[in-house]
């Protein structure tokens, strides 16, 4: 294979969701033309009209993409014009909590008829070690082209932080099938990130992403468990965490909540658990952490029952207002959000549940009952037996909650920053 001498000027991105669209915007800001591919024709149409469909990505970033010669398409054949193709498709779990590789397989099958000599193909979807080599590689080579000889193959895990760090300020871990594949991938990513972090293999890069998310999963499970223990002792977990954070070494703060949300932390650890069985390895910490985090919505419900009992009320028939559908503050992302589970559990116990979320005006189809976000008003709050803070968005009027609500179930310690609070606050 001849050494690649020019930088990739057109980047194809397969999958324009919470990972693909921000990545497309980052490449556009760097001056590259972006060719976005998605099977959802509405997404394609929105991008080509300069419109963003993700709340924390402004329209101007999509318009920047168009201004630099980029566009979106639903035709796989168009991807032949790209110098590099990055795969950013979902990697969910099956109902049995095994990896669902159908999206990655479908993307690789599609690209097998598109890949051409000299192209770089890089998988970004979070997955188990071995996916790029075992699942993607053989599919791409079906038509006779060989990775490492005719085209380049790499893996670079996404590190998207919805509503937080933008893609172009986060270092990129990169692994390649061959040293030249690694060099080509680094050359591309070096144009949009502060630095690339090369590793020795595709599998090492795949494992890096799992390590990052498992680290968070286990530590969040630890504080979630400690929250329950300390509550029995009459201690405030948030005060304990804050005091512990004063230690300048050997400690990193993690915070409890009503459960885990997002596509990464609730799901990714089980990819390693599944793969570890192939090597007859037990992943006790990961599985225990998963159990603790999955059980947190039930704990919040039990705390709600106790708090209502103190007011001589039952959860059955109670009117509740849930604050926040999104899984994290200041975004419209509801993937794996514990709020959805809370609504399900409260409803199952006979409660009437409404929600307020400034980022999500109505419940997306397929995620729960048809509901619309209720406005926050003093008169409206008085109608509810309890307000449950599940997501601590910055633009919630917490002072209003403190004045007008009767009872607040606070799973995020959001009321701690409010001054005088008339409502009774139960930390859960």
C-alpha cells in the first residue's frame, strides 16, 4: 500500500445521533467537509436544512457543517467519496443483557460494498475487546479488499459528553490494525482534538472505553450504597462526600442519584461481563455495581412512601410531580434515564405522576405514557402531594419549589443551595 500523503478532506460519519452529530460538528469546525449518513431521512433532511435535532447542539453548528461543503445522505453509495468513514452506531443490550451487535454488523455489511482503496474505516461505537477485528474486519473484506493493504482500519472510542465537554477538547485514544493504520487514524483525529493517545492494538483501544465507564459505574454504585447506609445512621451522604473531597490526594468525589442513565455507564460494563465469560472470568465488582445502581429507583420509591406516611398519606392515589426526564442536567437525552423507571414504579403503586422538564416538552414515543411537561407555577405545585427531583437542571426555579411545594423528594441534593425552604425536604 502506498503511504497516505494527504490529510483526509472529506469525513463520512455513519450514524448521526448523540455521538455522530457532535463529531460531525467538530470536523466541520476544523474545516473538513463532512458527509453524514443516517437511515433516518428526517435527520438527513434536518441537517441539510441547517437544523439541529439535539437540544445541546445549536443550529449554527449544523450550518457550519453545510458552509464547509458538508451534507447528509441516506444513500450508502455516497460514502465512496469520503476519505475516512467513522462508524458511530448504537451498541445496546438485548433483553437478556447481552451485547446487541446488530447495528455494528449492519453498518459493516453496508460498508463492505462501499469501501475503496485508500480509505480509513474507524469504529467509534463502545463495544467489547475484539469487535473491530472479529465483527467489522471480516465483513469489510468480503469483496476482496484487505485491511492494512488496501484500506486502513482503526478503533477510537467515542468520549461524547452531552451538554458538557465538546468533542474537540477531549483527547482521543486510537488503536490501529497495523502501525500504518494507526498513523493514518491519528493524522485524521489530530486535526480536531488536542492530542491523540496511541495504543498498541484495536483491542486495547476498545478496552479503554470500558475501563473508563466501569470505573464510574463501580464508584457511583459505592456512593449509592453508602447513601442508604448513612441514611439509616442519620447521616447526609452529600455532606460526607463534600468533607471527604477536602483531601488533596487518594480521593475522587462521586455523587449518588436515583439510578444511572445515558448510553454508556448503565450498558457498557455488561459488554465486558459478557466477553469475560469466554475466558471463564467472573466480574463480581461489575455485576454487583450493576445490581446496586439498577435498584436505586426502588430505593427512591421506598423513601417516597416513608415521607408520605409521615404526612398520613399513601403513595396509592398520591399526586406526584417529577422534575426532569433527562438522565443528566441541561440536556434532552433520556436514554436509560432512571426517571422513566421512576414513573413506571410510581404508577404501578397507584400514584398519579406528572413531570416537568424544560428540555423535553413531551414524552418521546416508545419511552413511556403520553405525557407533556407541566409548567412550574406556585398554584400548580400546591396540587401535588410531593415533588420528586430526579434531574437537577440548572434552569429549574428551586426557590419556587421550596416556597410552594409541600414535600420534596430530593435525589440530587438540589435544594441544598436554596436559602429559606418552607417545604419539607426528604433526601433520597
